[in-house]
């Protein structure tokens, strides 16, 4: 099974401001996924900006896998604390967890 970080998610309390800043500072462009989420198209790694009220509190690395259920079991067996059970989103399914050092991450699978 493969586990690779392939997405970074930036939470924002000021969605329009974060979006404007990245566009002006770095020339990044976006794909719209609703009024509170955009994917960043030109950052060198797939990324997004989350302005929703349910956003995570800090920048989060997202790990891609080909078997979400096996990843869920591996994370819990290694001592990860599940913060959000598996759920669907456009293009995939994912769950969130906290590793023992306190970092929140997500694991996702494409559907």
C-alpha cells in the first residue's frame, strides 16, 4: 500500500483575503468548489483554501492511499486519535486524525 502526502489544506478565517493574498503574492490560480473552498491550481503541489466554519485550525497535510479502510485501521493501531470519521467529498473520501505529537492530518482515497 502506498501512503504519500499529496495535498496541503490552508484554513482561513478570512477566505477572500487569503485567496487574494496568494494570487497577488504568488500568482496562484484557483478552481472553485463552492463559496468557502477553492483548490489551488498552480502552487507546485495540490492544495486548497478552506474558509468554512468547520475548517481545521492549522495547515494540514493530506495523505493519499488506495485503501481508506486499511489506512484507518493502521492509523488507529499506531495510536492515532480519530477526529473525523470517513466522509465523502467531491472526488473522494477521507478521514482526519491526530498523531501523538498533536498534528492533525487527513488520509484520502479517490473515488
